[in-house]
C-alpha cells in the first residue's frame, strides 16, 4: 500500500511544551476555583444547600378563649377550612373544576382567574391561600374530588367565633387579618406574618399579647419543586423537626354576660345609649354595654364594604364605644361631687335651706331649675335634683374646690381600663374658661356644679366614682380581666383588685350624700321614685340626670326630619345597690332619652333588680344591715334611717 | 527497525488507563445523578452500552494506520458536512434547537462527529502545507474556510457551545503553526470588534441572559430574582460543588442532586454531582485525570512521526482540553452556561462515541510513533 510520504514536523516542535504548560496552568486555576468553592466558602454553600431542601411550615398557635366571670364562653375558636391552590399543579380545566365545586359565580370566577394570573412564576410552586372559611357544601365537594385535584389543598384553620354576637362587642372586640401597614408598624420582631389575625378592639386588642400564643414550626425536606420528601434517606439532616406551637392564654373576664343580656332587655325601648356596671368593692367591671352594637362575627369573616359604610354612617354611631371611648356632660349625676366639695368648706351648713322658685336670677341671666322646689336643704336638693340649690352652692364654694373633689373621684383622668383608647374626660378650669370664652363668669361655676359646664366624663369614670361613693371613699381601678389561665384551665395569674386612691370623706358628709341618693330613688319626691320596679326587692340609691345637648354639637348631615330627636337631652342614672350594703354601682345613659328619671332610671333599677334580686332573696341574714358592723355599711345604714326620717 | 516491538510495547497504557478511569467514574457518577429521576434511571446502562460501542469503534479506529485517514480526509470531512446538512432535513427538535437525527433506536448528534471530521480535515491541510516562515493571514484563508463550513452549520442549529468549541480547536491547531505577530494582532482585533456584532445579531435571548446572569453572579451583583430565573442553573451548581466540602457528602447522598436542584445533572452538570458527593478529593482526582490526558495527548503529538499525526493528536487533545475547561468553568461559575459536556464523563451517546473515536485516533498516532 502506497502511503503518503512523511512530512516535516519540526515546525511544531517547540510549541508542545508551551501548550502543556498552558494546559497545566489552566487546570490549576480550575482546581483553585474548586478549592475556593469547596474549602474556603464551604460553610456558606453548605448552608444554602441545607436551606434548599428544608421548608419551614408554620404551625399556628390556638388563640386563648375568653370567658365571662361565670365561665360562659365569650370568644372561642371554631374549626374552619381554608383552600390553598398550587398554580404549578393546576391545569386550566382544573381551575374551572374548582370554580364549579366551590359554586362560584361569574365575577368570583373572573377574580380567581385574575389572582392566579398575577402570581409570579417563582411563586407558582407554592401553596397560595385562595379561599378562607369555606362552607360545608364547598368543603364536601372539594373533599370528594380531592384525588383528582392535586393542586388543591383544603387545610383546617381555626376561626374566631363569638357566641354572644353583638352583645358586648365593643368591650370584647374582634379579630381580623393583619394588614401590610400593621406588619410594617409592628416590625419583624413581633412575629406577625401575612395571613395572621390580630385583635382589633376591646379585650382582643388590649390583651393580644396574652391571647395569641407563639407559633410553632415544622421543618420538612422538600425537593426543588417544593414537594415534600417523605423519606429521609439519611441525608444527615433530621427528617422532621417540630417545635409545637404554644397556645395563647385563656382569659376570664370580669364581665357577666347574663347581666349584659338583662341590660339588653331593659334597654329595648331606646335606640342608643350605654350602661356600665362595676363591683363597688373591687372595681371589677361587670357590664360594658354600648348600644347600638354590631355582630363581631361578621367583622371576623370580613364585612362587605357597603355594610361597613352603613355602620359608619349610622347616626346612632354603632362603631363608637360609648362606655369608654366617648365622654359626656354628666348632668345632675355630678351633683354629689359638688355637694362633697361644699361640705368640705369650713362653716358650710348642709341643713341651710335655699328657696327655689323655679329659676335663679344672676344679673340679667335667669338660670333655670326643673321646677319650683320651695325651700330645700342639701339632702332634698339631691333627692329632687334642685338646680337652684346648687347655683347658690356654687356661688359660695367656687370652681376650684368642685374640680378638686371631682378630680379625687377620678374625673379628668384615665381610669386605666386598658382598652379602646379610653377618653380622659375633662374638667374645665378658670384658665380654660378665660382662654376659650374670653372671661370666666360665676355662671360657669354654677353650670359646673350641676354637671352642665364643660365637665365631661365617661360612663366608666362615673360608675367608678359612684362605686367610691358607695364604699366609703375607695376609688378602684377598673378591672376587666379576673384571671389568666392556661389552655388546660390551670391558673397562671389571679389579678387582684387595684385601688387607685382612697378618698377621705368625713362620715357625716358621706351620710348626707348617701341619704340624698337613697331618697332620690326611694322617696316619693325623689326624681327616680316613679322608676322603681313594681314588687322589686332590691333597694337602690342613685341620682338621675338630664344633660342638655349643646347647640351645634349635633351632626350637620342629619335628616332634618330626625334632627329634633338629636336635640333631646341625654338621660342619666348613676347609682348603686343594695343601698344598705352596696355591691355594684351602675351608670345608665340613654342618648337623647329626655328625662333621666323617666328614661334612664327605669333601666338601671330593672337591671339592678334582675342582677341582685335573686341573690338578695337567697342571701343569708348575715348581710342584713342590722348585723353588719363595717364602717362602709354604717354609712348605708344611716342612709336608710335618715330616709325614714325624711318621709 | 532495529528492534521488533510487540503490541504490548506499542500500546499506550497510560492513555488507556486514564480514559477508562474517567469513563468508569462517569458511569458511577451517572448512576447517582439519575437515581432520583425515574425517566433517566436507566441512563447509566445506556452510557455503558455507548462506552462499549465506543471502545469497539476506538479499537477499529486505532487499528487502521492513520495514514489511511490522511488519504481519505476529504471524504471523511465531506461525510461530516453531509450529516450536518441531514440535520436540517431529518432533524428532531429538542428545546428549540435541532441537533439530532433519529436513527431507529437512538439519535445521533452530527455536530459531535463533525468535530472529529474538522480535526482530520485541518490535519490533512497542514500535512500538505509545511511552512518554515511564519504564516500570514492569507495562509489562514483555506483553513478558515474548512472551519467555517461545519461551524456555520452548527451555529445554525443553533448549538453555540459546539460552534465555539470548533473555533477553539481550530485556534489551538493554528497556534501550533507559526503565525506572524501581525496576523495574530489582526485576528485579535477582529475578534474584539466582532463581539458586539455577535452579541446583537447572532446570540439568542436565552444565550444573552446566560451571559448576563453569569456576569452578575461573577460581580456579586446577582439578586434573588436573577438567581431564581436566568442564573438558576449556575447558582445551584455552585451550591452543589461548594457544599461538597473536602470529603463530599458521599455517593448517592448529594442533596442538591437527589432533591433535583441540579438541572441537566446527567449531561451538562454531572461534575456538580461528582463534586457534591465526592468533595474536593474527588474534584482533584477528576481534574487531575483530564490534565493527565491533555498533557499525555500533547506528548503523543510531539512524538508523532508526521504532521498529520501531530495535528490530529493536538486537535483531539485540544477538544478534550476545551470541553473539560469550558464545562468545569461553567459549572463552577467562572464561565457562562453553554451546553458543553464533560468529555466521557457526561451522559450522551454521540458525545461518548465522538470522544472514543478521538481517543482511538490518539492511540493510533501513539502506537505508530515507532513505525514507518
């Protein structure tokens, strides 16, 4: 075979060495790069590799349950079901299938498709929450077809439910999902995530930290598509790491929902107002009732915009907590404090009589009284709610002492109840009048004395101050939570009553006030006498009030045909019962209810009868005034004595 | 001939052992790399079949004196070109590029075999064109055309990786010859100026994305979005290599591999699997083997008795070198991701066959260094 002649290879000779050298250098550089990755940066890459295959599934904590003082459930968690979709695993016909099973209408279908389309590609392998709290039929339909729809997951998730619905809504509050702004405001340390719920009002908001608990975690192995790997296959990583969630604490509230129910019943005839009942010996709040209210369950589920707007624009202001958030002119319910200020003045004689001719002339100004009461002393002035007596009293005492005494009883300062942006209330000073009206007039003091000046108080403040009148001068801090318990019922902390202040009230002064309050309810001339419960067994004491509405304070957007109503006075009753040995103080406000004796007192007396009546009838004789010897009941006993004297 | 050399003396054992080592490690690695994906779990068997076939072909290639190839070089070259043209007529398209011809049971990738045809054609040309003085640009026109024909067809498929590879092999062979400095400078300038043109007109969107992602990662500017989209492959590959550490995670224990974070773990990224499971020790071993084959290949070229043998040996060596370097560079994040496989280590029939033919040629040249 003839093969080609050999050719000269010398031309290439000297280049092989350089080539080999170059190759070795290049491979060395590659080894260097590998060393950089595998030796120098090992920790970092190992961490990323570990993160790649572990997915942390958060386990939501069960929120604490709210109970009332008698153990009735106010807020609990009910099982609900949430639908997650994994877009990656959903064929177009699956989406239509889901829509059909969920019984969605056209608009909802379009919304679903739009939401699915908006999901960025790198999130398409994730489970995305699409529907919250589906109903039974939807659940049944989806569960039946679960195996055909791998991209659909139905996951149980507890939902908050409030058996009492609208009753006590403002005090109890409600939950809903945290918003983007909340997350930003709370910061990462707070541990909230999108989809979490947060307390929005009342105890749910104020005690959020106790109620929510701590979320748990479950770390699972996943592949690149996010699919769970059930087999551990020994990758040197714990297959599943679980940190169970810590449930939130249960709270026992001081509220009594049966009392709330009875208030609701007694308030049936009036569209708006509020009631506070506190325990005079502990400051425990037994009732916080604000009318009209709204069903908190509907807010949890997410209220339609139109419904919410209707609530917001309702002239009776259902969204406002009228017990704590709103403050009012206390009207005549303020008179006992003016009286105490006067009694404190050296040489003031409560038995001195003032003649009431139906008005009081001061310069050119004629200040009105409710009627011509004739000659009244302090006790009778309280019984009959005589303004004239208090005009004269105010002239003599002056503004400062009245404010001082009011302040001692907690007016003008927050009670510290801890929920719902409590109003401070207001006590107008001489300087304030000068600043706002150019000058200070004696008429301002007179108005203050009868609760018509610029003094403002919340119902809770007033209830606590009447509690202090009833118990001989101990002003308590309001207590809304009685105890904190673990989910299994074990006690974490019993919250003791807290005294805000002890007010030194000379016994004889206390007697005069107590006697006046007793008379107002139980004497024929008393302003609340007509309101007594027929056949009632509970003897209450208290003060009515009729607070005029300031001109211009009503809303301008009202229907003129209804405007007259909103010009009507607010009706008040503040008092306590039983008169002989007070247990609870009550404040009732009927907004635009007219006269306190006619509108508010019947509600208060009815509620007190319902609440205490049963217990009084079964209570042992030991609580009767005759055997009681505590100084507090002394005052009360004297009250009843003086009442019989006055008759 | 003063001494009678036996086959045992002539046979190039180091080349044989190194080649076998790479191939065996490749099969072992492939077993792990594809164990997690059901569809490919038989790939290691396929690879064994191909390697066996390849060994047969290589034996055949080595047995026939390479001067026969020199004689029929243009026919071989023409055959290669014909196969490339067939792709456009009969080719099946996978992921947007048409690279495969279906031949009954298996598919052939003519761009792979074209690399060998190109080497033989260039060897043939240089064999008949000895020069003692430096070559000018004019001398490069014909070899340039020899390159341009197959490379153009390959780029049309499009298969950027193989196209570039042809260019690099061509470049290496031309460096072997003496080029005038002026020619070198002109070529370099031409390359620099053609780059932006290529960027704007020749590259596809996904190819540009890969380069951009590579650049961003190299500069440490890659954010999560880039990593999650266009830089995903390169990122996960580096995670696999880096997390292997010194000793590796152990055979079948690579989480990046087993949990399918590595794309194309059998064809383009088998090294990442290897490095993850065998660690730096394994990395060193494998890169060492490639370095050995390359240096040994150059040694074979230097002992070749004629220019055709020398150029063929250098061409095959250059092919192994560039494929290894580009693949290792791209899996370790120092080069953009182009579809270049790791010689004999990656899964792929045509690739294995081509490289076995190449090794056969090397063996051929090596065994005939004493003859004539």
